[in-house]
C-alpha cells in the first residue's frame, strides 16, 4: 500500500488542527503518544478480545475499523513529528493472539516514545498493520476508512470540537 498520500493528508490535518488551537510552536509528541495508547484501548474494547468474563459479542467490523483508523491517524502523526515515513512492504503475518498483538503494539509505542528512531517507528507501524491483519482488514478497507475519518476530523474542527 502506498502510504504517501495518507502521510500528506495527515500532515495537512495536523497543521489545520495546530493552527486552529494556536499550537504551532508547541511540541505535541508526548500527547500524540498518549492519544495512540488511548485509541488502542478503545479499539481493544470494541473487539472485547480480552473480556473473558463477558458473553457479549464484539462490535461489528465497521465499528472496529473506525476505531482502527483513529489509531492510523496518530501513528502517521507520530512519524511526521520526527520527519519519518513508512515504506510499504510485505508484512509478515503475526502468529500472536489478538490480545498479545495489542500488547505488542503498546510496547512498540512506548519504546518509540522513549527512543524515537526511524527503526523503532517502522516497528511500531508494522505491529499496528499486523494487528489490522488479525482484525481482518485489507489495505483498501484501511485507506477508505482513513479518508472518511480524515474528512470527519475537519468537520469536527469546523464545528468547534
Ligand atoms: O492532531 C491531531 C489530533 C487529532 N487527530 C484525530 C485522530 C483521530 O481520528 C481523532 C481522535 O479524536 P477523539 O475522538 O479521540 O477526540 O482525531 C489528528 O488526526 N491529529
């Protein structure tokens, strides 16, 4: 998948939000890291993969995909803050369970926060794409849902969110 156009869309959205909130000089790296961790929690909640105590079914795939692309927003953003991009490549399928893969992404996110290198950024990105594979999303699903949510994010800014 070509990520270039998504990086460009994210750059424009982040700039728009920064201007709207007078943040042009403030570094928001830590906040974006926490935002990604929070999105991961919201995503895990929709899958209910860890809720061994509940018989309630997971949310519909569409709802899970919406949460997933919120995470994509912050991952793109976290690369842009450090001027890193992600080159498309074949992703090795993960052998982990959903729960284990979630925890791997959490670890990769914190690792990158503490040591923001291109290598660790690639690892974070890859682990999140592997999670997407486990959840059953193909690249087209992700691109489409990302574009839709990106537009909604502009609307929310314009409505005083
Ligand atoms: O600088 C920012 C701030 C927010 N978002 C987007 C990512 C998610 O799609 C959404 C999360 O907003 P909440 O619903 O969690 O408030 O906002 C960005 O893309 N860039």
